[in-house]
C-alpha cells in the first residue's frame, strides 16, 4: 500500500466514523499539478447534514488552527453553507 492509499483510507475512516457519512458520499483522489501531488476530497451535499460530530472541529486562522466548541462549529457550518 502506497502513501496515498494509506492517507485515503485514514481520511475515509475519519469521515465515516466522525461525520457519519457513507463511503458513497465522499470521493478522494489525487492530481498532479506542476509536478506536485494534490489530494482532492469531494463531499456530496447531504439532504440531512449530521447533527453531531465525534471529533473536534477546527478552522484555519491565518497561521494557526482554532478549535471550535460545538455551538461555534454549528454556527460556522451554518454561515458557510452554499
């Protein structure tokens, strides 16, 4: 198993276990741009998004990650819906 397969399996398991999304809702693949591998994770929009998470929720804030509380995570997700 190569690095990408291990990474893909790890991400798939986290999505399945922490976000309660089925395998069919997520596609993970890599593309090569300028001789650099880029991993793409596509998540299909759900009709009924998960109501809770088993994992911690972080957002990127300039050069650091910021951990959100559950109410903050819910607000963040609601604000960033498309």
